[in-house]
């Protein structure tokens, strides 16, 4: 059969970088085709070429076997190619229907007036075809991220898209929402829509993908059937080597000093009376569903958000933390889940990002900065953490996610924090770099730092943690030893208030 | 522009770096000077060049102050009326109270620093958007200048040295062939000092960092409020210097003057390639921007172009300058 889309020998270079070389993809109608590869493998570039955002330098694109030129997003839409970006592009104050038909609103009275009734009816029709229960008149800003994504999909369908590109669509969704999304994807398949699905999550691919194409370093590696191919093989194709899935070796911490102790912190309904402690050299994992309050706890300890009550102790001494400055002075560092917004000054270079939390140390008389010392410090951590960058003057935003994360880690190591709180340390980081981050966390614990890791990926929590704290609806529902099963964690993560009247005791020993 | 060419721009359009943008601004300045000197023999006269530089001094110093605030991602609409307020303060100290010259100078600079501290506090601590906070300050200072001066100009006839601040020539007293007025000398000294602070000191580094990602800086444990207030205070004291320059040139503090200067200052900053969204910018760019504006005004006047057309040209240059900046950024 003729492929719906065939991209052949695609070439693309940016100044100084060859992004794609001999890249291939063929998409059949009615299939979900996963496009996989580490960050920087060229997946997004490939899809931006298909969606008309970039122009290819070489190769050809066939649609239904016929060569096509796609020079703009508009042309791609006209050809029936829709893309749903990782960051949604909706206008929050407009309704769902207005968003879907923006720029193409049905008119009446000879084109002078908007036909709001037809607008809503048309949108309702698309929602019905998706089996989605949503009032087209709802302002999008009030919808959950998942619902907003559905609106984006509806918008793509309104162009009669036969090809739908989804870039990490589940990154911000919870399990129920993911199920709803997958149901819609399944329906689109039966209607013959071909879907290119970019994701880092292996379990999802197993659930919905028909075939998987793997890219590495801008090149085509291979296409395999999703169901029959073991995950290890796909990962090996992605990284060019096999990864082991080991469990942590838990050292005996019983004689180690308690570095950080948190007692009874609370904030509104987000954090309810949470207490726990971390010892020197220990990695304490925080598991829980989205919205369980883990990030909130971290931010409250760090002073990034105010808290209603509760105390923080370092080495048994109470510390008064009202703002991040206080936390850092007490030796607590926080690595946010959202590096681009809260971690990095992306427009500044690697050197300045690494020294950002310690800048005053490099200021001499009159506030004059000692650039040579800053350079030495930056280079030392670039070497130590194996940060891949041409130099310490490279702008941080030009580095890959894994290397950006290492810069943030370097920032806190240079500040010499005893307690490091990692919030989703491997989000948006490819498989190979994840392993490096894991090794780094283990090394930091061995050096005697107390480490807290918040992660939504259970395998990650299990692999890293010496103890696992589980939260649900703002409560700490229990603390499990390393080696706990996924079932035990999920049980605690879904332990709602009614069934859990006693306060969590696992924490304060 | 057709869709085809606009997409082509994405992959192969003109590419400017920040340095190239400044080079471009500098090249436009040279081009303007060349065109005007070819068009009129009067343009390149030493006296005219000095007049242009002297005319740049006040706006240049104000634009340097505005640059600092704009790099933090803020904006300062109060630089013009703050300049006047500082001049009036100097007038009160020197003329009303009859104090020595040095105290008048100090009063202007301290008044600027105090006002900047206040604006910075509104922005940093009270979280009032910079546009609104400094718009309010602009009006407050305008009113205060009128109140303090009793709505009349204050003349500096009791302080004979005062006019020397801007109009004397230290350089000319050493090199009689180069009668460059002190006002111009001060502009360049302020530029060098501001440039040094921005590029080499911790305050400058945080100025850029705040504009680049303030929340990331805060979460790095930095007292962002303190640094932000410091930047506004520094900008305020530079406005104080501008106040001294203009008062010295007019030998009076004119309380009704000032409003409108902030727009010329911001125009110079923008033409010089500093991004209004913060995080990037240079003093040398701002200096070139201020010079472009004065050269245009001067050259067009020599060519007998009507005043009203001069503003049309300046406006067009602003739009052109920002458009080249957008072209540059599109490539990044």
C-alpha cells in the first residue's frame, strides 16, 4: 500500500550544526507511528519540516505517493497536516469554539457579522466526533491542560487533518486524562488519520503505537513494530547501547546524622501537616500522583512559597526560612521541575549560570567580578559533571535538556548545599542522559549530601531512593523502605483522606 | 511578503548578532554624518560637531540611566521629570539656601538616588509594574518640581561656577584647539562608568540576570529585590547628573521642563539595540542611539527641513531599528 506520508533522505542544517542527515519516515493511514530518539536526535526538526515550520535542505516528501512542497504552516494545514505542539497555542480568554475556528469564523449578514451559533454548532460537531463532552462556549483558560489539548486536537481535525503530529502530548496529563487522550487517538485511527507520536515514555508507546521509528544524531536508525519489539531493544537503538535497570544499593544510614528535618508544615489544602527527615548520605524519594503536593512541599521548605505553619530544622537547629535566600544560606538547594522558567537564565552563558547562586563570592572590592575565578569554577564543574558545551561562554539555552540540568546541578554544588531537592530531575531528558543524572545523584549522596528526589516516574523513584515518601492530596501517607513494590506505592498514593484518618507516622521517628 | 519568502527568512534570512546590530547602528551613524556633510559644508564644522555633542549630553546621560532599568526588564518613564526635580533641588540648595557648589551637586545626585530607590521599591517590593510605578513617579516629580520651585525658574546667578559644569571646557583649557565642553566630557565619563558597572561588577551581572530570568535568580537564593532597587537607584542618580547638565546649560532650573525627555531617552536606548524585554543591551549602543537622534535633528535643521519633519524621521528610525532587531532575533 502507498504510505500516507513518506519523508525520504531529508537533509537539514542549521548554522554550524547538521540537524538531519538521510532521515526517513513513512506513515500509513490509520496508524500511530512513534518517533523516538534522545533529545537532539532530530525528531522535532523532522516534524517541523513536515508541518511547514522549517524548510528542508534536501530529500523529498511524498503525500499519497505524490511529491509535495510544504513551505509554510498554512500550506501544511491545507494539505491536511496538523501539529499539536508541546506548548499549547490557545487564547485563554476565548471560548473553545472561538479558538478552534480562529481566523475562519463562519459569517452571516453578508460577511459583516460573526455567526456565533454556527461556530458553536460546528465545534460541537467535532467534539461529538471525538466523543468528547465539552461545551464549545467554555473559555479555554478555565479548562485543564488535558482539556485544552483536546481543543487543540479538535482544531487540527477542523482542518480535516489526515496527518496529526503530537509532540509529547502526555507530558502534563494525569493517568485518567491520558486514558481519555488515548481513547480519542484510537478513534482517530479508525477514521484513517495517521498519527506521528513523539514521546519519551516507553510504557505509552507499548500501549498505543503500531510502529516505532528511532532516530539518533539526526539520522534514521530503523523502524520496528511496537508490540513485538522489547523496550530494551528500542532503548538500545536510541542510545546505541543497552541500559541496565538496577536497584539502589542502600547504605546503612542508621548512624548518620539527620541533616534536614521538617515538622508539621502546612499550607491551605495543598500541604497538610507534612513531617519527615533526611539523613546525611541518604536519598529520600517522593512519589505520588500529579497534584499530590510534592512540589508544593519542596517549594514551601525552600521558601519559594509562603507556608501557614511548620518548622524546618537543619542539624537539629531550627531555621527561619521565609524566602529562598534564607534556605540557600541554611544550605538547602532546590532544582525546579521547570528548568527554563525557574532554573536557568537561559539567555546568559554557562559560566554565569553556574556561578549565579554564588556570585557574591566572586565579587571583590567595589563589586568588581573576578572573571578568571568564575571561569575556573565553571570549567571545573563542566569537567566534573561532563557538561557538553563548546565553552563556558556558550548561552545556556543552546544546550540540550540533560546538559541544562547539569548546569543547574553545578550551580548548587558550587554553592555547596548540604541538602539538594531535585524536582523531576530527568523531565524532558533523554534516556542516556538520565542514566548520567542518576549516577550523579548517587555520587552526591555518597559524598554525604542529603538528597530529596521528587519524581512522577515510579521506576525512577524505585531505582534511586533509599526510602520512599508517598503523598496523596497534600498528606504524607507513608514512608516505604527501598525495594517497595510499585503496588505498595500506588496504594499509598491513592490513599484518600476518608480512609486515612491517622496522621502519617512513618516520618517522625 | 509572500509566505514563501517569509519561510525562507526562517532558514536563510539575514543574521545579526548583538555586536553586528551595534555595528549596524554605528554604520548608520557614519552614513548619516557622511550624507549631511556632503549635503552641507556647514555640517562638518568643528563648532557644529561640538554643538551636536553638547546637544547629545543631556539625552545621552538620561538614556544611559534608562538603559540600566530596561536591561532588568523594566522601564523608567520618570527619567525626564526626575532630571528636572534634581535640577530644582540643586537650585534650592544653591540659590535659596546659598550653599556652596559642591553641596548643590550632591543634592541633585542624592535626590536622584532617593527617587530611584523609591521607584525601585514600588517595583520590587510592592510588585507594581514598572510602567505604572514610573508613570506615577513621573507625575509626582513633575508636580513636586513645580511646588518646590514655586512654579518659577530658579536661576543660578549666585553660583558663578555652576554654568561651568556643562559649558566650561577642561579639555579646552589643556588643548586650546579642542574646546570640548565639560557636558560632553561628563557624558563620556558617565558612559564609561556605567559600562564598567554593567560589564564588570556584580551589580551589572545581576542587572542582566534579572532581565534574563528573575524567578531563576530568586530561586538561586539571591535577594532580587535589593539588586533591583539598587539598579533603579543608580539610574536615578545618573538622572541627577543629567539634571545638573541641563540646569548648568540653561543657568536655571526650569520646573516645567522634563516631560517628553523620557521618550527621547527610550528612543536612544532602542535604536542602540537594547531589548525592551530585558536581559540584553549595551551602553555603547545607547550612546550611538543618542548620537543618531542628535545628528538627525542637527543635520535636518541645517538642511532647513522643518522641525515637524524631523520628528517624523526620528520616529521612522525607531521603527526601523527595532525591526532590524526583530530580524536578528528571529534567527536565534
